[in-house]
């Protein structure tokens, strides 16, 4: 009996030590309110944009600033390339892949050569095919506003308060 137990433990140990894939990138599930906003955003996006990105910034213990972005260039292209800060997570929604940035990219592997090839310098910024929404979640009260430009992890543009809020059907 002891030999069998030792054999089983040795097999378990052997398989548990197997070196895994270091590619951290995984798909995630979003909560219902953000899914509603993301679905509404996707309906307004220009077709076939190469970069669809979600930037999440925790402003304070109860407030999150989220930028939904779609364009032919990445919103933070220079930082991604210069610092090798490739996204670690994504969400697939109705056939569209949104890459998620939250500031954790600095601490995770950038071994995905597909992303490294996708995020390469492109100096032809195309404003016509760019779509950007700023989503503010404060105490679970969500406001959504359409913007020409906002930059992640920075203060929102001064005109944020005066910009008209978008009505999103189904959003609580």
C-alpha cells in the first residue's frame, strides 16, 4: 500500500511541476453594466478598426475611469512600443476583441509575439475612424460621454462635466 501511495504522489508531483505556458493573456468576463456599455460602443465603432482597447483607471476607492477606444492606431501606441507594455487581458464581444489595459502590464510577460507584431509604430494617425467614450463609474452610478480625445491614467479633460451624457439603453 505504501509503494502505491508513494508512486501516486510521485506521479502527481511530476505532472504538477510541468512548465506551463508563460503567456498570461486570458479572456475575461465583464459585469453586466459594462457589457451593456461595451455593446453600445461596439455598435457605434467604425468597421474594421485594428485597435479596440479598454483602459481602466481606479481614481479613488469608489471611482473608476474607463476609456473605450477604437481606431486604426492604438491610443497609447508610443508607451506600448517604447516600454513593451502589451495588454495582459482581453474580452471578446460579438466577434470583436477588446484589449484591456489597467496598469498591470509592466509586471507581466510580453512574450506574445502576435501582440508585439500588432503594436508597431504607425505614424499615420486617423482621426476619422477613431471612436472614444469616457465611462465614469462612481459608487456604481455609471455615466458615459463621447469624446474626441482623452488619455488614460490622466485627469479627464476639463470639459468633462459640461459634456452631454450619452443615454445607453438598458443601463441602470
